[in-house]
C-alpha cells in the first residue's frame, strides 16, 4: 500500500530492525581496513582500540545474541578470564541475559520521545502502531509482592515487573499485549538459563524475574474487566468427534447468517406490538480492504448474552434451560454455539457491534485472534446497526489466503430458504 520510495525505506528499516544484532557483530569484528572509513566501523574501532581480541569477539557475540532464539554455547561460560585478576573474569551468560532482558523491557515512552515523533512523523501503518504502543507506556518497575492478607510486603523476594500504561488506540493496546507475552516468555527463558547455571556452577548470580504484572495496562474507553473465551467442553468434544467437524472455511457465512436468522425469528417472537417486523440481513464484501461485514436488525445481545454465550464457545443460548422455559416452542437453526469460533477460520481480527432493544446500549467487542484478552466498550456507534434500533454487525478482516470472490454463490450454497431478506 506504500509508494515506491516509502516502500523501499520501510523495507530497509525493517531489515535493520530484524538484523541489527548481526550488523553490530560485523562492525565490531570487521578486519577489513577499507571499511574503517564507514562511520559506524570507525567509531567502534576507536572505542575498542587496544582491547583483547578475544574480549572484542565475545562482546560482538553478546550483541548478536540478543536477537537469537538460543544462546551460543560460548556465552554459557560463567568465569571467562581476560586477565589474571579476579576483576578480569566475566560471567558471559549473565551479561548476555542482562542485555537480552533490558532490551525486551525497554518499551516505555522515553524510547519514542515526542520531539522525535514529530520530526519523523511516521505514516505507514506498522510504524504508527509501534510508536503508539510505546508512547503510552508510562513505567516499568519492580512489582512488590503481597502477603497472604493481600498487603504489599517488600520483604518478600520479587520475581515480577509491573507495567503501567493506558491506551486510547485499540491497535496499540493489542500490539503491546502481544509484546508483553513475548517479553514474559523471554524472561522465563533467561531465568531458566541462569538458574540452571547457578546450580551447576555453584555461583551467586541470581536472575529471579519470571513474569510481568499487566493489571495496570488499561484501554481508555473500554471496560477494564477483561473478557476471555470459555469452552463448553462437552459440546466441543461432541462437535469435534462427530460428523459435524468443519473443513470448509466458507462455513463462517452459514454460521453467521443462520445466527442472524435465529435472532430475527426470536425478535419476531418477542414482538409485543402490532408493528410488522421484517428481518433484514445484509452481507457486504469489500475486496480492496478485505472486510467482510454481516449485519442484521434482529435481537442484538445484552452483556449477559455476550459473557455467558457469545464468549463461551460451544454454549448456545437457545439450548439453555432458561430459554427453553421462556420460549418452549422456539427451535433454532444453529445448535452448537460456535458461530464466533468459525470467524477465526478466515480472520484474526473481528469487531462485533451489537444493540439489544431493551438494554439500549450499543456494545463493541474487539477481538484479535483466539488467544488472550478482548476489549468491550458500551458506547459504540449505533450507525453500525441496521436501522439503528437493535441487531448485530460482524466485521471481519479476512486473511489474504481466503477466496471470497464468489461470495454470492457461496452464500446460495449454504442458505437455501432464508428467513427474512438476505441482501
């Protein structure tokens, strides 16, 4: 989506970001005299002039290692001598771990100063998200542990860091949460390396850090209560071991349209006025931006339905005892409660707008892949709802490997006798 010049610049920046460890390794270890005219090589050569060649080689390897999945065996040494004095012995493993952990934890706003942001003024989407992610992080500090009574006790050995951040942009929020998961995994890896070395070498170098407390990472305008998927194991097990196992990605069209028709039939059953209700379901495929939008003017969902049914994969409201008691003659088309699950067969980014007629609040759920947490706000734009009174709209960012160019034919394959108008 970038212009030629911006595209080349972006690719170069990505190359540097992904390979800067390798680049620094080359700068430190270069012996090519012709390269000493290059400014980085010249500066580094002057800084390291006169140092032991082995020391320089190890320094270069440490710089390179912070972007490596595993540490080289050379860097697992804990008493490498560069001279005869005790102060000339180095624990290469611990130095490597300190660099690695400080690098992954350097994600606060001072990494992206306001002046620099205004000068650079990044435009491409990835850079904007990355800058937004780090500009909103106020602090990363040691997390003080609590005792059995829930009181903070600085005497308890610490093992976690604490992050304070507040995001107004959901993309930055989700990107940062993913970065924290990666950071936690790296800390655990560093802890494992150091603990194994400490025991086997009987040394004093502790690396206690194994976690990052994220309870103070907030999203402005969204509910602070994090929503998570729950699995109704019995129904899922029946689904996956039975003949209903899904193997066609376009089944998401069937599931979402059937769910909309069920909600429309329920809205028709609940109608207490003489006003005639006409169920409408609109499907829109925007191929250029790869957005699939399925909207209905049916019942919509209140918070209870969202938390107890939509986000509990395999749990169907229509199969619950309370629903059967209130609507004994209602028989739904969909039975397994996996409509939302099928969305992730074709998409990793799902936005759901829903408005219940009685609750009168338009909710927006922003879900980014099946792992992790999901955001919900209660003041969403009602214009996303057909006719603006009640209903639900699914917006899916469809992956590039999914073919929906024949979407009308695919819908006709699944929906033979629709309830209401399917447009």
